[in-house]
C-alpha cells in the first residue's frame, strides 16, 4: 500500500496564478482532509470530506476549493494564489488500523508551496 | 485562547534523560486524544493514543486528566532518534473526526 500520496512535492507560483494539489489514498478510508502548516501555528484544517460526495469547510477555507472526485481522491485548488498561502500543505485520510480501537489519521508527505 | 495549547520548547536534553511534555485543551466535549510525532520537513505520524486510564508504549507514557483537560507525554531514557516535534491532538465528536492540533513541542536529544 502506498498510503496517502500527494503531488506535487514542491511548487512556486506567482501571485494570481492558480493550481491544484492532488491527493490520493489507497486505504479505502471514507474521510479525507486538507491542512496547512505554518511556523508556530500548528496544522490548521482547510477543508475535509467525511465521505465521497461531501465536503465541508474547516478552520481556514478562504481562498481554497476542494473536490472529492471519488473515494480515493481529494484535490485542493487555489484559484488565485496569494503570498499568504505560502505554506506546507498536508493531505490526510482517517481510518482504523487493524486491531486498534481508534481511528488514526494518515498523512501524505506534504506539498511545499511558495507564492511570490 | 487556542483550543489545544502546548509549550513550544525547545527542550534540549542529554541522552538518557527523562522529559515530559504537557498539553491543555479547551473543549470539554473532546472525545479522543493522541500524540503525533513530526520529524523535520516530514509529515506527522501517530506516536500513541491516550487512554483515560493512562497507557505506556515502551519508553513512552501518556496520561489524560479529563477534569483538568490536560494531557501529558513522558519519554524515559531519551535517544538521539527521539529528536522531533511532538504534537498534541484532540478530536471532536463529529462523524468526520476532525482533529485539532497543538502547535507542537520541539525536542532535541543531545549526545
């Protein structure tokens, strides 16, 4: 199993450009998430999807859109990038590891985005 | 007030030392509690869940005090490989199991 994969790993954009961050998981999890991580701020939830076909706003959704394309894929789109969106973006999915009594969140390797 | 608060550190300790991290959370309805570990420029990974009765995993011990809304992580006999940022994580009661992360506590174990 590849777990959670993200593309690209690095990206530099100019202000006003758009791009889509891709995320996929092969663990058959229902819930998927997008976070951003900034120094001293911890991880903040941008959007999440509790199941295929549903999406909801998190703590910091402004400037972003998401698409839950199917159970495996959850993409994050920046329509008009701003310098304030410079951050590390993590995708995650939530599910139960065999034998455990709790759900665990599995993260992708992250996308390091710089907006100039 | 942040929902999950941690001392950011950094904690610099010698190998073999015992170190403890604390975390407080503001939502009394929080349901589940975890410690995640994040290495430099890597994704967070689950270290251990935190049970009401306290639990131990090798050199790591986690405690939960629901009345005080307080979580702790104790690391005994620190190893160089324990150097990382430790994130306190709390989940809500919703079906999507949203996680709220603390900002993390940075640990460096020195030779």
